[in-house]
């Protein structure tokens, strides 16, 4: 089963607790601190464009890339997406028409990569398409987050529909799988049932640091997303900030 197909139409409804505004503000602060060289920003794994649109509102010239055509359809349907270039591509092999001042990958899109080899490939692609001194910024859910989540079932019921989220984390492989059952309401009062399976991986700080350095990028900082300070053992989500240094 593909991820983010049937879930795409109800994704924003169920993700309305995510602090997108705060996260967009964090990214702008990072851009300002490290003097991003141009206003062109590429958003890898943009999904329905929640972060893409918010960064556009800060004045950046946005490109959104996602492997799911269903998610991109939802993104393009939003009236605030005018002027954003959306491309249906795999982040492991994305291509741009030129270079960008920054490439971001947010909302734990990087966790969908299955190995350090894939992570290295994404970093190499980013390095290729960054302006001189351009920035790569991405977030990841930490191993601590997945361990705390563990094996559990989460359910939510709303008038527009409901879902059941069955989660399983393997501490040996550091793979986190979750199986979604979605009931989407129709106008006539009936419901359509959809099923999706998602798989994320918990990368260690050392693995990510090595991938960044091996790609030719310079690691600038690692921050706790919630505090915008140095990571702690109980940090649940981290920013990694790197810079192009070879052009």
C-alpha cells in the first residue's frame, strides 16, 4: 500500500494540531542567522504545502516537491499556493531547473528514508542544487520520540470522518510502522474506508552528521525544535542545519 494516497484528502483535517506557524518562524530565523544567499527555497516532502505556503508568506520564492501526486493535488487546490511551483518527484533523486538559496525538508519527511545510504543521497542532491553558501535545513523525529510512542493504538472520531492508528516500533531495526484505517464521510451520510501503511526510521545524530559531512556539506548546528537550543536526551524533534561550501 502506498502512503499518503487516500489519506491525502483528510490529512490537514487530522493534522490541525501541528504548530506549522511556529515551525515556519523557526526556519525564517535560521535563514536570517546564516545569511541565506538567495530567496529561492525548495521544500522536499512538501505534502499538502502547509509549510511551503507559510514560507511563501515570508517572501520566499517557493518550490514544493513531493512523491505523492495526491498530496500535491491537495496543495495545488489551496488558493494560497498561487505562485508556488509544485513538482512530483522522489526526494532521493529530485531535480531542479537551477539552484536554490535553501533546501528544506520538514515535518519528519526525512524519517521516511529507509537507510543512511538514502539519507546520504538526499544530502548529495541538495548539495548539487544549492547556491554557493546555500543552506540545507531538515528536521527528524528522534529515537527517543519513537521509543516513547512505542506500540500503541490511537483513534479519533470527527463528524468529517475517523481514523485508527496502530503503531509499532522495533528498537533493534529502529523502524517505526503504523497502519492507518480511515473512514471518510460522504455527502449522503455513508463512509468510505481506506487503509494505508507508513514506515519511518529513527536515525541517530551520528548517522545524520556523517551523511551531511560525506555529502560535502558543512554541518552548522543541531537544534531542538521545541526549544531552538542544543539537543537533550529527551528531545523529540531536531533540526539539522548545513551549508554548501564547495562551489
